[in-house]
């Protein structure tokens, strides 16, 4: 494949961490990076009961759990509850 070295490293890691698991196939897929005009992710209730969490801007892999927690809390509580991060920093912006 195109990513032979990365695949070998990933396979070794998975086999070390999960020794009883045997994959029937290994393949790679390129990563899609979504960008927002603000360079921040969107986390906002866009319709009643529908929370959008999108736009990782290249750092969602490291921030995904926090972005997900913000979205889940917003959905569960029905309002923004984070006392450190202001909701307006994560509002959907269309241009």
C-alpha cells in the first residue's frame, strides 16, 4: 500500500496491545480534515435536540474527546454549561 511503513507500525502496536485479536485484513485510508472560518470546531444546537459538532481543523484527533464532551453536555443539559470556554467561540459561522 501507499502507507506501508505506517501500516506495519500500526499493526505491531495493535498486536502488542491486543494480543488475542487477529485481523482478517489491514488497510489505510487518508484522513479528511475539515476546516471552519474561525479555525475552531463548531459545537452548537442547530435545531431542537440536534447538536452539531464538526470542523476539527486538523486537531480533532487530540481534541475529539473534549469536543464530544461539550456536545454531549449541550445536548443533555439543553444549554451551554462550560464555565471556562464561552459558547460563542464554537458557534456555527457561515460566510
